[in-house]
């Protein structure tokens, strides 16, 4: 029987009963009739609400089941035990420079599709009666998604450590990093600047420089990594905004600059030719040169057999104090090596440790300088 019919019969029956009772009893019954009518209306309204709620739940459940059945394929980084040809996520990303662009693009599309679909499912699968197992499954998958991109960002930052850009677009790389550690001789400051409209490798003093074989390999790898990073993260912040997720500002900075850095590196590598070398004059020897040249040269050759000469530019000791007591004293200069492009000067430090009573120990290598290497005629 329809809801409306039930309500009508209840009200009619109560009204007829009331009419058959005279006087005071009739008045009292009138109050009962009103209460009964109100109660009947509440019962009917609740039943309507329950039917409506049930219908909505059925629709939401059907929608969720439909969405769940249409879930995009699970990308391997979001699986329970992420492996790619036996490689972990970290191993895969370390070698991503050599992964074909098409394969990287396909992975990115799979990752975005699954993550976006998971976020849609989570919005539907809410409320007190949510599917716990589905929620746990989606949460774990999304956590693996974030871990994948977190590992990617960390490894790419290693390749671009110290890279930043001035307001005029000049890209710098001045810290110890993947790019400058290629020669295994300590940090070398490298700037990537525009000279005559093209990006070139430059020293910290803005002088165009020529990268050696190891540095070229490192710069090439960094350029490839930047390109792959850009492919994997292109417009990812828009997708995250769309699904209501937050993303790290530093990562957004990298999303924007990865492509810019790759272009600068590629252009600089293309122009990394011997004809771009700017030769400088041989450094002038200081008054300490004659006395310590032989000793400094022996130390330098023991460290690098390719050294052919040294030039000590100091005219006096640079005494380093620890409080009121000397700790050591340094002299400065350059080692000279020879390659197919000419003689190359690299800044070096030699030091003597203080031993007390005004005495110092033997001269030893004290480290590298801060200026970039340069060729001399």
C-alpha cells in the first residue's frame, strides 16, 4: 500500500473515533488526535527519508563499483613490491637517463591515471559505512606514488645540486655537485651563462671554460636526467590541484626549472669545444717560489703524476690562528698539467702544521683553491 494511503486511513480512523465521543472526553481526545496525526506524519516522513537515503546509497555504491571496475592498470611503482626488470625504484631512477622518452611518457601517463582515479574513488568511499579494505588499498597505492616522486626528486636534486637561476635567467652551479665532481679532484665551481646569446660553461669569474672528459660525461648525464624529470613531472602540479592534493614548493620549483636546466646544459655541451677556451697569462711567482718550489712539486707529483710544474704565488706565510696560538701556516699557488689543449693551471694550497715553541712541521698538501682551472699559453 502506498505511503499516502496509510497516512490518510490513519487520520480518518482517528477522526471518526473522536467524533463518536461527546463533551470533555471529546476535547481530550482531540488533543490525542493531533498528537497521533503528528506522530503519523513523522513516521511517514522518516520512511520517505529512509527510502531516499537508501536510494542514494544504492546509487553511490553502484557508482563506486562502476569506478572500481574501471580502474586504470596498476603502474609498477604503485604495486606492493615495486620492481622493474628486477630493479627497485631507486635503481630504476638512477639509470633513468638511458630510459627511452616514450617509455618514460607511458609510465607518467599510467601513474597519473591511477592516482587521479584513486582520488575519485576515495571521495565516493567516505562516510561511516566506507569500505575499509578499499580505502587501505588506495592509501597504500597513493603512498607508493608519493614515494616514487620523492625518490625521483631526491636523485634529480643530486644531479642538479646547487643549481639556481638569477632573475635574468642565468643558471648557476657553484656547489659541490654531481656535475662538478666528475673529475674526482674536489669541487669545481661551474656557471652556465649566456654569452653572445648562447649558454656556455663558465668559471665563477664568468670566464668561458672547457670541460674535460669526465665533466662532459657528468654534465651529459645531468642533462638527460633533467629531461626525464621534466617528462615525468610535466604539469603534475595542475593534476594535484585538480584532485585537491598539496605538493611541495621546492618540487614545483624543480618542475619549472628542470627543462630550463636541460636546455642550458645541452646548449653548453654543444659549444664545449677547444676553440671556446680563453687562454690566460701564466701566474707570476711570488718571493716564496724559489725556496719551496722543489718541495711543493714533489708533493704535487706524488698526488698526481701528470703534474709538470708548480708556481707558488705567495710572498709570505698566511698564518692561521686558533685563539692566540698559531694552528698552521699556508702558502698558495698553482699546479700545472699538460693535455692536448695546452697547459692547465689548478689552484693549490701547501701547509705546515704548528708544533709549538715557534716550530712548524714539514710542508704538506693543504687542499685545492676556490678558483676555476684555466689554460695558459
